[in-house]
C-alpha cells in the first residue's frame, strides 16, 4: 500500500503547486501587459483627441482671421486670439505625448513648423489689416500660401492620428492576447485541479481499501483472540473445576481415612485404657489420675477427629440432608466464635454436588466473617424459588469495598467459581460500615 500511495502523493502535491505557480505567473504577466496596453490606448486616445482639438483650433483661428479681414470687425479677433493661445497649449500637450516615440515626434516637429508658418501668415495678414495695408493683406489672402500650409498640417495630423490608431489597435490586440493567455491559464489550472482531484480520489479509495483490509484483518485477529480467550477461559474453568473436584475427592478420601483408620485406633486405645482402669481399680491413685487424663485426651482427640472429618467432608449431608447440616454448621460456628447466628432454612431438593456447593458457600462465608467482618450478628437464609433456590448470608460487620480486597485473596473468586460451575450466580453486596451480603442462586435440576 505504501509503495502504491506515496508516488501519487509525490505527484499530486507538486502538480498542484506547479499549477498554482503557473496560474499566478500568467495572471501577473497578463495584469502587467493589460496595464501597459491600457496606458498605451489611453495615450493614443489622448493623442487623437489632442490632434482633433488642434485642427479645430486651427480652423477657429483661420475663421476668425478671415472674418476680421473681410469685415474689419474686431470682434472676430477674439476667437482668433483665443484659438492662437489654445494652439500653443495643445502643441505642448502633443509634444509630451509624442516624446517617447521618435518617429511620431519627428512627424510632430514637421507639423509644428507648418503650424508656426500658418500662424505667422495669419498674424501677418491681421497686422496688415490693422495697419491699413489693404493691398498687402488682400494679396496675402488671395495667394495659396495659407492653403498649402493648412493642407500640410492636415496631412501631418492625419499621419499622427493614424499612428495613434495603430497604437490603440496594438493595445487592443495586446489585451486580447492577455485575455486569451488568462483563459489558457485558467483552463490549465482547472485541468490540473481536476487531475489532482482525480489522483486524490484514487489515493482516498486506495487508503479506504487499505483501511477496510486492515479493519478486516484486525477483526479477524480480534475474533481469533476472542476465540482463543474463550477456549483458554473454558480450559481454565474446566481445569479449576477439575481441581475443585479433585480437592473434594481428596478431602473425602482423607475424611474416610481419618474416620476409618484414625477413628478405629483412637477407639481401640480408649477401650484399652478403660480395660486398664477397671483392672487397676483404686489401688494406685496416681496411676488412676493419669489414666483419667489419658481417657480425657483420647476423648478430645476423637472429638477433634470428628470435627476435622466434618470439615473435610460433612457426613451429615448424606445422612441428615442440607438443612440439618447447615443448622449444625451454624451452631458449631456460633459456639466457637461467640457470634449470634439466626437461620431461616427451607427444605430444598438438590443433588449431592449442589448441596455440597451450598454447604461450602456458607462455610466459606462464615470463615470470612469470623476473620474479617468484626460482626456480632449473622443471618443465613435458604429459600425455594421457581426452578431454583436462593441462599443468603448477611452480617452486620464493617463491610468492605473492592479496593479493600488484596490481589492475593481468592476466597470470593473461589466461591464465585464454585457457584458458576454448578450453573448458578453469585453476588456480593457490601459497603464500609454497612455489613456484607453474599447471595447465590442455583438451579434445582442441573
């Protein structure tokens, strides 16, 4: 996947950057060229306007001069004088406009000379009219000198106007070229953007496909791990159940050995001591005291043997049933610990394994209460339900929280496993200062 995606990333990003740089360059160049073309067109327009204005001023000056010559009325000199003054200003404007262009400047210089000669001819005839030289000004008026100068001025002005039109056309062409260049740049940018977007889509699809494959692989690995965890958990549960059964079997075997072998030995020893006591009678008081002490010791040993046997494998379960066994367990624990134990036990129908589970649950609960709870009252209840039984062991001790349970303590875990192995469910409810309640439910017909 990396070998497939990196080259596309290496191509798409530089391509996008290059396209953006090209578009910026094209836009900047188009802007500069368009600006220059607009300036050129504006100057050409100003030049044409100034030339037209100059020709109009020349016509106004010539018209004023002819009106004065023909009528002698000085009011015709006003437009003449105004036109002459404006002509000089217009010539200065045109000179500045033609300054950057050598050819046009030369043409303008030629036209300026013709204009100067024309103005001089006009001024001469006006001065002659003012001086009363009738024949002289009439002669000047009838000659073709002014007409030739005016024709030359028109020719030069037409050439200059044509050159300004050429510059204007060139500016228009330049603007057209820049617009076309901008269109090309925009098209290139659009194509580059589409290409980059297409490559991005390909890359996104490749990444999505890779993500799907990785998710599928992770899902398969997760399923495999879950399967392995379930199998391992089932194996460990089966092993723990087997070890528990082995432990109970060993307890039963040890209980039978103690009951049969050790019980027989202690009973035989007690009978022998009783026989010795009957033969000695009261002859030796000191020996009689030792015999009584030995009998007391043997009785204590027999009682200890019986309690150990009952702890290992309560025989009362098989002889008296679960309810009687729990009553005996509660009474004996009350006698040993001094706790007040109240029982509320209903007869239930359970197989031997389930009865042993309930018995061990109560036994372990009482052991934990005696060790840790610091309680003085305990309640044990056993009840029939629809399809299952419930067993509760409640105390009024100091209680605990999950943080109080040390990692190395497996009492509650062992109880939970034993109940769950029997198909039931165990729950523990406790709080600091609120006592503890251990509840379990087990099916009747497992």
